[in-house]
């Protein structure tokens, strides 16, 4: 009480400082469920009950690599997940592993993201199966490096069809649904490859650059409606995709570590996350390298 009086007297004599008090109060304010919704998640060790419902997520591209690691991480952290990809067998095995304690925290859906017209009905079906939706993650991606001799337009188009158009086919309807609900979290997995056009793989670079920009535009369009958008920018991860990469793969991390970084970024409501974090600084340097030098580099 004494402390409050002292503060009020002091404030009365300092009108300029008083102007900034609402900002200070906001900074000190304990974060409510509105600000840190994900913090409220129950650990999977606690049973799901009507009073402690599990959060619900859709993961597109979950059959291997980062998607599979994220599926395991999310279910451990209290989510029920719908897992989508083309390889149904892998998805079913993953669901069996996750649900081995007898619960049904993971559901499998066979889906090719280039079947764009199937998305609206499938989205509706999954939301009904899950009983709602809190988090949507688009992980699916393909990479067909053309080598340095000749470009391959067919492969470049395929990369756009999956990495960019497949993502848009899901992200747009999910964002509009979340807008109506005035809440929800969207995560899109892009790549450091999208930060700059390089000689090795123009198709992959530009498919991911377009995705990064699309996600930024969604963030700018939907934040005001309570929808949060996170752009994930991985460097190299030890998955099937990197096994097919050409050249050196420095700072490669296991997909489980990337999944941990992404989960932390979701909890902290970050806008962008580089994983491993060192890539933020590497790409800052690469993005600012003048074209006159960059054109002469062989990577
Ligand atoms: N590995 C890296 O070093 C690296 C670096 C930067 C960014 N990334 C990005 O990280 C994401 C995950 O890749 P990853 O490294 O985990 O490789 P991955 O093991 O090959 O995983 C790719 C995932 O995408 C799915 N997918 C591909 N085409 C699809 C389609 N048409 N329809 C539905 N699902 C499809 C695959 O499932 P199905 O084949 O079963 O359909 C698989 O689940 C990708 O977006 C990739 O571009 C990876």
C-alpha cells in the first residue's frame, strides 16, 4: 500500500513518465492464457479430461525426418495430432509407436499435397475427427538438385507444386478458419535456401523464397485477427533429404533438435526461427554479400 502511494505521488509530479506507464505495466503484466496459450499445455503424462483437453494439431509431411520428429515432440507435450503424407505405411507405423501406451494421440491420413482440390474436404474431416484445431504445421517438401551442368524445368516445377503451391493450398483455408475463430497458430517450414538465390538449385531456392514471403504476408494479414504465424528456417538436418544433397552440409543437426527449437519458438510466439540458431548469423552475412561478389561464389 505504502509502495503504491509513493509511486502515485511520484507519478503525479512526472507527467511525461506517466505517459509511459501503460507500456511498463504491460511489460510487467503476468502473461495470460491469451498471450501464452501454449504454456498451458498439459504434459502427456497427465490424462486428457474435459477440464484438461489436449491441444490439437495438423502436421502435413509427417511420415519421415522433421515431420516425424515434430509428431513425437508434440504428442509428448500434450497434443493430439493428425499426421499427413503420401507414405501411409510410415504414417501408420509412427501412429502405432506414438499410441503404444493405448491412447490415440496420433491419427494418420494419406494425402498428396499436390491434390489441391482435396484439401478443403480433408481439412473439414480432420477438424471434425480432432474436435477442433489449435496448431497447423506445413512441413512437406521435396528437393531435386539439378547439378551444375543443365537445369531441369520439370523438377523445378515439381518443387514448386509441393513446396509452394501445396503449402498455399493448406495455409490459405487454415488461416481464414483461424481468423474466424480469432486464434490459432500456423507454422510453415521453409529453408535457408530461400534466403538467397544460389547457383546450385534455383528451383528449390525460389520455391522456398516464395513460401517464406507467403508466410510473412499471412503474418502481416492475420496477426491483427489473433492468428500467429511462425516461419521456420532450417539449415541442414540429418534426414533423407539431406542424404540426397550435393556438396558439404555444415552444422547438420538431428531433426529431433530442430523439433525442440520449433516447439520452443511456438511457445514463445516467435515470428521466425532459424534451426540450428547459428544459421541466423550465417544467412545475415550471406544476405548482405553484394551481388558482385556473390555471383562469383560456387555454392
Ligand atoms: N533436411 C534438410 O537439411 C532441410 C533443410 C532445410 C529445409 N528443409 C525442409 O524441411 C522439411 C522437412 O524435410 P526433411 O528434411 O524432414 O525431409 P524428408 O524426410 O524427406 O521429409 C519430407 C516430408 O515431406 C513429405 N512430402 C513430400 N512430398 C509430399 C507430397 N507431395 N504430399 C505430401 N507429403 C509430401 C514426405 O512424405 P511422403 O514422401 O510420405 O509424402 C515427408 O514426410 C521440408 O520442407 C524441407 O524442404 C530440410
